[in-house]
């Protein structure tokens, strides 16, 4: 099992890093961390959380939008029997692509927050999603963690693993798993 | 985006009450933090499992006496009612109207079924915090519901030291 380190970078929406504000315990009343990725369901989960958790208590609550990037590793791939290290250029390219993706996901999430008049902090973590979200939620002293769940079928879930299942049991704080609205799947 | 009628600002919530105090903790947590958006009434469900009777049969080497089964059922029913009463009191303390549902069967399946029948939008459960091995063998109601419920699920762990 490789070492997973989740590095968490927290930024205020659009402004420079404000690490201290996001990690200080109980600066604001109730901290809700929403994990987002590319999927529709995670953005739906964000909307859901804003509508039903933050609701009328905006002043009391602090929303943090969290995105987890996959690790960019230096990988070796065997080519004709010889191990080859991936050239630095391609690693940088991959890293850049990941960052672009992250920015896109975060900015879409921030747009949703803005359209609902919510000030959100953003956070980016790197690593394996399950562990990184758990760790980030802990570092951020989350009072509630929100994730979307696509409702993978039994078999897919067994092979692909499920982030939301993992979080429901391993996260230290309460976990809200948001499912797609009725009628949108099946 | 969802239709306007779904976003009235309140949602139908059901809390699963089980024997462990973690479900009362989950109920309290929900009332403390989500009360404004819970539509009245809050649903409380408790499900009595059928299973205890299997070991009674085994212990008796044959079919157990009718009175024994009946008294066990009564006892279980009483226990379930007590749990519901305690939960109702917690809700009354917070000024929330409740509707209680008592069913018999396999808890995890029944909870999911009822959630669908009742058009529940949020299902709340406590989590025992059992270790991985225990959970594998004994099963976990919250695990099942997270996977199978069609609605959103909130799992509240009873974790000491996590302040609100």
C-alpha cells in the first residue's frame, strides 16, 4: 500500500491562500465540507447541501468546497523488458492537466455557490480520494461531510470501490451521501 | 436543476431508530443541526428483526413452545416501543412533530423499502462504529442503506470528542 499524503491547500474564493482561516477550529459555527469532482452528482450534492443544510443559517455556517486530485506519480512502465522512467516533460504535462481539471471543477462549484449567494472557501487535496477526503475533513475540522453518490450497482461497487461507502464508515464526522434525484437514473 | 416543487426548503426526513444509543445520538444531531429544513412530521422508524427466533428453535432441539415465542415477541415489541418513546421525547424537547412507524422484518431492507414508500428525501442513521471484521460478519444496517436507499442518507457516528 503506497503512502498517501494528502496535501491540502486552502484558498478563499478568488483570493490568495488563506490557510489559517479554513483550518482554525470553530471560527464559524458549523463547518460543512462538500467533496466535488467532475461528476454531475457532486455538483447536485453541493446544491442540495446549500439548499437544505445551510438553508437559512448562512451566517452560522461555513462551506468548504473540496476537490481531490489524483496523485501525479513518477511512474515507470516496462518497455520491451527495460524499465523506463516517464520523461519529466510528460509528468509536468500530466500535472498541468490535473491542475487545469481541478481549477475547472472548483470554479464550477464556486459558481454554484455564488449563484446561491454563499461564500465558500475552496480546498484542493492530492492523493487517493477516499483517504484524502477523510484527512482533509479532519484537518478542516468539518462538522459535516457531503458527497454525492452515483449509486453504482453492486458489482461495479465491489470492483471499483466506493468513495461514499468508505467515507460513511471512516470519516470522523457525520457524512451525508446525496443520491441523484428520483427519475434521473434507472 | 430540480423542479421548483422539490425545493420548498423543507424535506421529508426519516430517522432509523435501533437498539443502540447511536441512533438517539443521530436523532439529536439532526434536530440540532437540520431542524429548520425538516418538514413536519419527522418520521421515526424502528424495525424488529425476525431472527432471534432461530436460536430459540435450536436451543429447544425442536420447535420451541408457543408461549416462549409469544413472550419473546411481546418482549421485543415492548423494547421497540420504549425506544420509540424515548425518541419521541427527544423530538418533543426540540418541538418537532413526529410520526412513528414500527415494522417487523429484516431491518436494513425494511428501512429502505419504507423510505421509498413514504417518499423520504433524507434517511438518517446512526453508525455503530464496528470494526471492519465485525461489520463484515454481522452486516451493517447503515452500510446497506447507504448503498441501497434511493434517497440521500446521513450517517452520524457517535464519536466522542467531536464537538458540535
